[in-house]
C-alpha cells in the first residue's frame, strides 16, 4: 500500500535540543521545495493506495534518492549514513525510533518506479521552477556525452567466457531446484579460464603472429561455448517438461530460472555469431554486444585521444541560461548529433510554450536542415557551426559577434557535463540495461536540478 507522508511526531523529536532540529541550509531549502504535493503524483499510479502492507513513504524515498546521488553513495552506505545522522533522518522524515529502509528495499522500489517516474519528477520540478519564474528559457545550449556501463573491457574471448560462466551457474541452480537432475551437463569453466589466460599472455606481444594465435584460441573457446549451449538446451528442455508435469504445483523459482536460462542462451548465440564474424575478418558489426550483463550497451567512438572508444549509452543534455537542465535523453548506440536537435527543441517548446530566442550547439549539430528547423520555429539567433570546409559566407557568419557570444555560452555546457560526471553519477551507471541506465541518469539530473533550483529560491 502506497504511503505518501509520515506525519506522526515522536516524543524523541520533542526532547531534542533546538540546535539538532535545524537542518543545514542546503537541506532546508530542498526540504521546503520537496514539500510540494505535486511530487507525489507520479507515484500514485504505480502502487495500490488502499490495500497491502504499508510501503516506504514517498517523501522518504525521494529524499533518500536525492542524498544518494548528491553525495555519490551506494545503497548500503546510504542506509548507514542516514541511520547515523540526526539531520539526515530529519530531512528524510524518519523518526529516531524508526528503522531506516533496507538497501534492498530501495533497490526494488527504484526498479519498480522506473525511468518514467523519474522523468515525470524532473518535469514537475521544471514546471515548479517555471511557474516561480526561476527559469525563462530564453537561451538553450545542447551537447551529448557518453555514460559508461559498469563492465570490463570487452573482448570476444572474455564475452564467451562470461557466457559460459553464467549459463553454468543457472544450470546448476535449475538442477538444485529439482528439475533436469539427470540431464548431462559438464562444467567447462576451468578449461575456458586457462585458454583465456593464454590469450592475455599472447596479447602482450602485439605482433601479427600473436593475433593469429589469439584467433585460434578464440575458435577453441567458441567450440566449447557451442558444446555448453547444446547441453544447456537439453537441460532447458527437460526443465520445461518438469514444469509441464507439475502444472499448477510447479516451483516459481524453477520458472524464473528457466526463463533466465532461455534469455542467456539467446544472448550466448549472438555472442558466438559475432565472435565468428570477427575471426573471419569482419570487425564492424552493427548492434555488437559488449556485455552479457548489459546487452543494450554499445561501443561508442568519441575521438578522444586517451579513450577513443567508450562502452555504454549516448546522453543528450540541454540547458538554459540559468544553468538548469531542462531536458535529457538516453540513446542506444551512437546516433548522429545532427538528428537529435529537433527533439530537444520540441521539449523546450513543451515546457516554455515557445522556442528559445537563441540556441547554441557544437559542430556535430550543424546542418542546413537544423538551421531551417530553428528558423521555422522562430529562433532568432542560431549558433550552429558547419562541418567541413566553410564557404566565405559561412566564415563571415561565424565571425559575427552574436554567433560568437552564443558559442561562448555553449562552452558552459561542457563544464556542466563534467560536473554531472564527477558529482552526480553520470560518469558511470551502476544500473544495468537501457531502462536501468535511464533511471540512473534521471535520478542524477533530478538531484542536480533540485539542488540548483533550491539555491535560486
């Protein structure tokens, strides 16, 4: 059952010294901002408000997630810090004699509410700031960055090794649950680990012969992976048969494991297929899997000398002149920047009811179609540098004071992205999958916007 507020005051709060009842200035401002009832709206549709065991109150959950992303804490560390701090307890509306929600409860709630709820929270916060005339949306700057997933550097051999490991683990759990007990399945983790170790030794040589040897060993690992898939398919078939025999009495745990193994076998086949393509000489594979734990993540080339390829998702950030992020979007793969401007402009118009007076972005967004779109929507000053060789007319245009002022304004979003990566978790997502990463990004941006807007009130 959904509970919005915890309005009961305990005797312990009454006898506390006044000094301990006063929140730090930042938390006090944010606490006042979050008291707005509109922030409860996204959660009402996600839970039953009349029956069931009382849940963690919405006001407690929102405040704890703010602290998590504001101070870059893990779930377990967050629970410990809130438990030990009187001011944080007061901020989160948790009384001194009440237990702090368990870390696993917060994880489950975050997964339950999902990315849509966080998007709605951000929208409501921006509307609150707009209604109070804290943001006006006269100027808009846009840029993209990459949020990395929490994975090791992907190689074909390592992906195959991970595939074999997770399938073996799931098969063992299925057998322990009482299904497919007599079905043959051999644990090949040890032999694959030795082959992967040989690859890491050969990779240090960096010669043509070493690459050929690595491909030969990778072929052997592919062969092992195919054997594992064949045997695991037999286990899966017999496990399905066991579930069919048990009917309504079938174990829920076994059902979940069977579904999990089905997905793992599908991913394993994709990993084997792409590994065979690499060995045959095809290095450019569309929708290439870089992690079996996060199958939506993709390799993204960004042209940076230190780290030319990152593995994760592309994030678009748009910001107004007040330094408030008014929109974000997460993309699988690496879509061209010049295809993303229209969506950003549309979001800005939905929030403010009109196009910005000035818009600025880097060279990646520059195109004739984007300039025509901005002019059509009523943007007066457009600062989108063109790619490639410039005509004399374009050179003159890009040297105009208004164009250069907007480009100086645009440079500020680089610092904002750096801040989000360093202080609000956008450097690396610890959640898996597209939806998990989108929720992570949304929570980080909500924490930043909340802190920024609260300081402006």
